[in-house]
C-alpha cells in the first residue's frame, strides 16, 4: 500500500476549498482492508486490525478475520482489517493510514518486534492504544497483550512427541522451529525444550538436528528438513515441528523419500494437520480456540475505545522493556483419540471437511 502525497500548490482560496474532498477521496482508496463502515468518513473511535500474512498460517484470513469482523459488527464498532502479506513496510503504512482514518485502537500481529515496536511508538505519540494480538512485541511499548500461554503450547508439543515415541530408546529427534523473528516461536521452543532436554541429557533421546524456519515458510521448511534427512542418512525417528505447516513439510519430505511414518508434531489444529493425524502421518497438534482469542481481543479493544477499565486482564508478560498487562488463554493437545471432542467448536474444522475423500475411512475407524 502506498500513500499518495498531497501536492503543495499556490492556489486561490476557492480552489483550495474544492481540493479538500479530493484529498479525502485519495486517502480512502489507499486502505484496501475489510471494513464494517464506509471509508469515506473519518473513522473516529474505530479499531484497526493489522494481520501479518496469509502464508505462515491459514488461520489469519480464514478464522481470525471473520471472527474479529463479526465481533466488532455485533458491537456496532467501526473496524478495518488489513493484511500486510509479509511486508513490514506495508504493515507500518497500514497502521499509519488507519490512524489517519481515525483508529483509536490497533490490534497488531507484528511481523517482527522491530517493526512492531515502531508501529506502537508511532501510535502512542498520537494517543492510540495498541494491543499485541497473538504475538508479543519485544522491547516495545504496546499497551496490552492477548494470546495463548505459548510456553504451555510448546510443553504440550514436547510431551506429545514423548508420548508418541513411547519406549523407543535412543530415538533420534529433529527440531523444526518457527521463525527466529517471531517471539512466539521462541516461547514454543522454550516449552518443548523444557520437556525434551532432560530426555536428551539422560540418553532416552538424541537430538540430531535443530533449525529455525525463516518466516514460518513451509517451502523453506521442506528444503531444511530434506537437508536434515540427507545429513542423517534418513535416520530420524521423530520431528518436533512447531506448527502444522512445518509438520506437513516434514511429512512431505518423508513421503518423497518413501520413508516410513514417524511421529511428527504440529500446532493450530488446521484441516491439513487433522487429516494428517487421522492418516497416521502426524501424531498430534495443539488446538488454540481462536474464537476465544478474537472475542477476548475484541472485547478489550471495545473497552479501551469506551475508556473503560479492562475486565479480563489477569496476567503480565515482560517484553524486555516493561510488564505488559495480558490475557493468556489455555491451549489443548489434540490427538486421534480426542479429535471428536472439539469438532463442534466454532473455529475447529468441520467434520465433513476433515472426513472428506480418502480420509473418510480413517474417520470411520476412529469412530468419528
């Protein structure tokens, strides 16, 4: 998204008067996000949601966007939702345009902490509140943070891999971590390493590979895992993959080499991840009830707009600069044995989608 600069012209007063609505029209066209109100008006008292991309996870566009829009519409609150598609400069411009258009609260999923901190600093200088949504901005000045307990997410992944490997003594483990610029990826790793390190130390398991995947890019993950397999002569017995997309990349590499199924973890309870679980290619995922996250974030944003004291903020998380008031939600592990327990949730893939095509037989076998 690019801004159209206003040309400075020396004109008569009557011409200048005509120029005002033209400039307003130009700024409207620069915002291509989803909006619950006409962008021809200044959105005083509105909320702007800044999503990161649609590549790292399908959730941002298919789950977060519709639930957030629905929550704001139901409350009669004006909102815009934009997606930076992995472009940090674009996200900063989207934030600036939202503030220009009257946003008083930003719901920010940062692309990295540096650009996120710059967005928060600019917002604060203009009296705009910033909620770190899902991802904490390190060393920033955001006002609030809403997410899941991300170290617990990692612990569930680590314990899930341990449970899936069972009594396989000396199992060789590869860790396929999330983006090094995403603080959540660091928290996930802190969680699963807290479970796996004692296993490595006592010789129960052996870590043979440990690498982060830039930008959570699944194609890069495929290349990285292929290199891991090559280096280990295909001898990898389990994969701690930080989300379902990375897990699927590892599964694809194993299949390309016609290697047997091994335990692979995941996160996000995506349609692809759940189907991989039913097919036996992935042993678990972590379900984070995104609707609870969107509802909590929308409620917090609305309270801030109204000048009310937030009612559900019960935690604090240090971002390296300050303690940020936070709402932290509980994640749960999902395996083949308990998929059915979550199928009725609003943000969980529907049974007819999960059990489509060749997966139908697996669903029947699992009692779904």
